[in-house]
C-alpha cells in the first residue's frame, strides 16, 4: 500500500542548530524524504542557521556527507534538487550577528516556522530575538526540542520565555515518540474500532507494561545525561506520553486541544509513587570495558541509567490497575512496546489444563512496528484436549507493505508543523503537569541519598526491577524475547 502524499503549503523553515547532530541525522534527511515523495512544494525553503561560519555551498556539502552516513539510500539527482531549497545563514543565537540577514531572507506570504534544534537554554533568547526583529508573525510557528526543562520550575520558565513572544497555539513542543506510526495507531486501534474499548478498563485489564529498552549507553552525551537520568530523560516525556495515549478517555474529536485535554487529565490523575515501587539501576563496567560512571566521567554518580516504576491512576476507569513503566540503557535488546494484560478467564471448563492465562495485546513501537494479540487455542491434533498460547500477529510491514513504517517520526512532525496541526505535540500544561508528578519522586531519592543498583550490560536490568513485579505475582515480558 503506498501512502497518499498531499503537498503542504509553501514555507520558510528556519532551522536553528542546523550543523548539530539532530539536524544532520534526523531533521534534514527527513526533509529530504518529504521532498523525494513530493510533499515539499517547489517554493519551500529551508534556511539553516548556526554560529559556524560557512557559506551555503559548504553547508550543502555537509548535508551531502550526512546523507551518505545517515540516509545512504538517497537519490543523487533528487538530493541535488533538494539542496537548491536549502541556504545557510550564520546566526549567533545569543548575540546580534546574523539576525538582520535572517530577517531579510524571510518571505512575507508563506508559512513561517522556526525549528529550535539547539539546547533549551537558547530557547528564550531565540524567541526574544525573533520577536525583536519582527520575524514572529501571528501565524508563524516555533518548534522546540526536548528536554523541555529539568524540573517544574525550569519548564515554567521556558513556557514563560516562549509565551512572552508566541501564543500557545504557535508553540510546538516535540516528543518524537508521538510521531511514531504505531503510537498514532494506538489511537486508531482504540477509537476507530469497537472491539477493545469496552474492555479497556479495570474490570477487564489486569495491568499494563510499557517498556522502552535501549542497547546504546550514554556515550557521547554523558555530561547531559548524568544531570538528567532515565526518569527525566525518558519517563517524564516519552513514557508518560505513551501512558497518556493508552489510558486517556476518548476525546470528543480528533483535534489538538480535545486530545491534549484528555492527556492532561491522565497526567493529573497520576498518583505519587512510593519508594518501594521504584527500581533504579546503573549499568556496571563490562569485562575489561567501561561502565556508566566511566561513560559520564563521574565515579560517584548516583544517576540512574535504568528505571522501573509501578504507577497508579486515581480515576474511575483505572482504579486498582497498575501501570508498570521501565526504560534503560545498555539492555539486552532495543525494544519499545505497550503490553495490555487482560484478566485471566474466571473459570475453566477444560479439564487438566490448569489455570487459563489472560489475553495480552502488545503494541510494538520498535523494532518491526505492529500489533500482537496473545490468544489461547486448542493444540491441533487428536487425543486429549490441550491448549496453547499463540499470537495473532500483525506486522505493519507485512500487512501494509514496506512503506508502512514510513515516514520517520521527525518527517511526520515537521510536516504537521507546516500544516499547523498540534495534535502530536505537547501542550505547555502537559509538560508542566508531567514535571509536577516527576519532581517529588526525584526529590525523594535525592533526599534519601538512594544509590541505583548495578546491572550487567546486555541484561534486562537490575534484580530490583524483577522483584518489583514478582512481589505482585506478575512477570515482565522478556526484553528481546
Ligand atoms: P548539538 O549536536 O550540540 O548541536 C547544537 C547546535 O546548536 C549546533 O548546530 C550548534 O552550532 C548550535 N548552536 C550552539 N550554540 C549556538 C548559539 N549560541 N547560536 C547559534 N547556534 C548555536 O546538539 P543536538 O544533539 O543536535 O541537539 C539539539 C537539541 O535537540 C537539544 O535540545 C537536544 O536535547 C535535542 N535532542 C537531540 C537529540 C539527538 O539525537 N541528537 C534527540 C532528541 C532531542 P554552532 O556550534 O555552529 O553554533
């Protein structure tokens, strides 16, 4: 099945931090792909900026090198055409140089988007200069990357800095997990089908497991990560967002504020988490290799590279249903999924088969995006009546063809910005509500001086996380199983 591509309106996209890792690895290759499938109109322009002094030709050469590394399947003739849409203007985000040139380069009558692919400390300064130089028109958009703050106070300060120059409907806070096809499919699965929604509550759901496991460590971003940790870097945004989409009430319509209103209600229903329901870990040194503390250059670090939590939502639908969240680095496999465990059947009519196991619906985000439903069937063959568990498996790539998992999350989100669709972006109150829940949890372990437990690289995480589940008579789904 080939996805239908509708060209967006003409635009000027100003990309701050264009020489940086994210821009070169994700955003610019993503824009190229949208150009290749003809979603970018002929009069679209990308105005790349950073402090580095270079001209447009040198910057285009940098894109070519990045494409070879990060998107090697590109077509040279298409890339040549794409690069004609890209220009480079050096701008110092915190100084005065380059702003007049940038202002002069913008066209008055096209969609104007400013993508801040720079550290958050630069957000307010850039927003202010855009406003001072009269570049921020009432219809222009500003896109900011994660992390959106370090705690509630810093998130509020960022919101204030941005709102001093832009209205909320112009601010696009990226959580790239929301751009993933399967994450959006979770909404389709729940709200475009009548099968699951009647079962989607504490009467029928035993518990939910949300896992984001990574094989990479913190190499290369140790200094940032050690100030942050898995709770701030992953739970506050990505896993809370996945939890929201899993647990929210059906919005009255598929519009940005209707969806985000429901998500905020989920975050506000999150109950405080007891220390006994938290397992924090840090990957230890490999045989002869380095561990977390070596990677961050801090031998005494108490920052977690792994966290598992049991959380509850204090609302009618989910009362008593635990949501287990876990994420970590240097684990056995790279895997992200949401697994909804339905309750065991109350009674078995089949003799000698033992207790029946409930169904499990698994929404796989990566790898191999798709949906699986564990069901119990009769073991084929004559003789006794035996049962076994099988998966009804729908891999999107198999069902929908190779295009199924495209576009990449960033491609989708950048085009949504141009379209002016905020549905898949975090609203300011959402980000603040998530920090309001996270802050006391982090302060709790900081005040107690808790140290994370060590775990082996290539494992499923620390023992404590297994115990967290075992205590409740449940088991984690196997990572890399
Ligand atoms: P990076 O590689 O350090 O790039 C930073 C960019 O900002 C560079 O282009 C740098 O270029 C520019 N810059 C720095 N100071 C500047 C200033 N005063 N004025 C103008 N430009 C300035 O960072 P990154 O990894 O691309 O990350 C960018 C943002 O995305 C961060 O907020 C990060 O947290 C977020 N993010 C990154 C990733 C990722 O995979 N990399 C994933 C999720 C979120 P010059 O030095 O030439 O000025």
